C-alpha cells in the first residue's frame, strides 16, 4: 500500500477552480479533482499550522479552551502506528520554514530541502520529492508526506507566474481612474480599510500568482507519478492546514481569531488508485482530524481513540455523512473564537474577543447561499444562537475527554424558527 499527502500551507479552498474560482489559473488542482474526489466542505480543526499537524498525526480535536485544559490524554500517533507495521514514512519539508517539533518527530526519514544558489525553495522541495520517489519506487508499503509552504509570506513568485496577473501595459483611461496594481511580497498583518480597493486587489492578485506557482509544482508531481512504476497504485491527497485572511472581512494576517470561510474552509482532494470514483463530489462535512483515520484505514491499521473518521467510505459512495456538524477553534493571545458549521449554517462565536474588538458579537450565516459571509442573521435568531453557543461549549469539553468522541447533540433549528432569510 502506498500513499502521498501534499499539504499546501495557507491555501484557501476558494482559490481553486475545482471549488468554484473562475479567475485563478489552477489546471493541476483541477485535473486532480477530475481524476479524484472533491470534498466540498472540508474544514480546519484548530485553525493553525500546529493545530493541523497535531490533528493529522493523532486524528483528535485539540480546540483551545477558556478554562484550564483537562488532564493529559494518551493520544494515538499515525506515524508510530505505521512504523510499527514496517510501513516506511518519509516527510519532505522546506528547510527555510518552521515546523512544530511534534510533527517532525518519529518519521523514518525527514528531508529538509534547502535551495541552492540558483534554485527556489519550491524547486528544492520538488528535487527532493523526485529523489524520494526513486528510493520508494520498489518498496511495497510507504507514506510520503510533502509540505509546500510557498503560499506563506513572503511571496517569492517567479515572473513567469506573476506577470500574467500584473501586466505592464494597462488601459490609459482605466489607469487614470484607478491606481495600477503592484505585486506584494511581504503581506501586511492587521486590520485594513475595507474601502481600499487597490490594497485589497493587490493582495488578492499577488496571492493568485502564488497559487498558480504552487499549482505548477503540483503538476510536476502528478507528472512524476505518471512515470513512476506502480504510480497508479498510490493513494494521493492534496489538502491544506489553514487558509489565509486576505482582506475579505477587513483583516489581513493573524492578528485576530476571526473564523470566516477564507481561513477555515480548506481543500481536500483525494485520488484513489486507478482514478476509481473519478469526478465524485462529497458534500458531507469533513475535517483535518479525518486524515489520520483515512490513512490508517488505507494501511489496515487501528487508530483507537481518534475523533475523526475515515474518508474512504465517503469517497466510494458507501455513506453520505460522517458528522452532523464541524467545529473549529482559534486562540491568539487572550482572544478566542469558535465556529460551528452545519450543512445549512455557519456560526461564529467570539468566546473572548480581542481587546480592540469588544463589539464583535456572535455571527450567523445561511449556507451555502451566503458563500462570502456578508449577511449576518444572528439578531433574527437569538434563541438559536444561544443554543449554538451551548453546543459549542459542550463540544469543546467533550474533545478533552479520553477515548472516542462523545458528540453532543445539536438542537434542531426548526424549534427556534431559524429559517434562512
């Protein structure tokens, strides 16, 4: 059994054509989606890189808590379970980026790709991937994990990918009315003027160029797999740890724990061997904690104590759902926010707002109609909002308990007339 995970840090689901984007060029991601399965509603768990890494290895939720955390729980470890069955594990990372120690430990091989004088970090990672595939080609059982942090600031995008988004020649009449866009390298951090269209478009367009650059790298990986002996036997994932705030709600970077879709909705693409089930779209709610149980299922391992669920039954159409709702949490300093997502609703609860955001109140959005979360309905459904707050609190408490997750029941919205308007 063979599997590859490609984790692209900072990738918003909404940046890909297979998730509905119509202006960013992502042919490789779209080709992978056509050959595989698209999980339409895949969400982060704890919306940080460290949170994702821990969820990926343990399959357990690790939401931040207002109160003191419970006693330490013995957690499963996917990598240890694989190695105990003599399944080779290899992790490839960019030497110039930081990674949680808990994620780097325990692999059979950790390759820290370092760019030479004439190479970019992404080229160095791809070269390391090619060498790793040569070593793994004749092994029977292995997991290769490839981390691509190219979308994180600073954005160092070659001109071949940047220039199509920033053409030098502009219409003179348009140029007189609007400031010309210039590419961003370093991304600002903090609140921005939501009416500053030039800043917003500059950020979005610079990010688009970086996404196309990463897409080309994925294309090279897919091509390498095509030429690999046994390449059609590989289970292939492409996902992300967490998205990015790029001004959609007046916030850039991570100075606030605002859990809008641009941050917590991330891609999950899965290609089964032989492109079985190609073109399937899964509308069930899935999360980062599902990756470890899926890999354990693929390799025939038991991952006792995991909160997540294997995605393979969803991918094969054997089941329609694995959870009634998804929960996300993020703490930055003393500020803490939670989100609860159902097929019909997105609820944001600032349990402890940032000191400068004391007026930030709970928010409720109708899904999937309000994709960009602009129409807050919380004031129309106050009783439902109170019930969602309690449900979130119960969920956070439940995740801190040992053993399987005892999922708290979610009250029915019909009892409070919570109908999307």
